[in-house]
């Protein structure tokens, strides 16, 4: 439109910014996917270890679960009492 070429420069800068944003978004999605895959693999590994432990130590596992449940119940009861 004008002789100085600003509209053309603005469009080019806009296209460059858009391309840069798209590239950044693709990298972010890829990184998030890799992180999620890693967490899923770790969760599967922990699940397998837990299952193996329970199979090897069933009585100890039940006692640990009962102790954990009692501790959580005590925290919940204490929290409820404080709020009233």
C-alpha cells in the first residue's frame, strides 16, 4: 500500500511468528507425550513390583495396608474435628 513496504514486512513477520509458534507447540506436545509414556512405564513397573511383593509377603502386605488405612483415617478424623 505504501512505498515503505511495511504491510509486506508485517505479513512476513506474522507468518514467521505463526510458524515459530506452531513449531514450539509441536515440540511441547512431543515432550508431553514422551513424559506421559515414561510415567506410564514407571507406573507399570511399580504395579508389577507391588504385585510381586504381595505374592511373596501376603501377611505383611495386609498389615501394611491396614496400618496405612488407620493412619489415613486418623488424619481424616483429626481434620474433621479441627474444622468443627
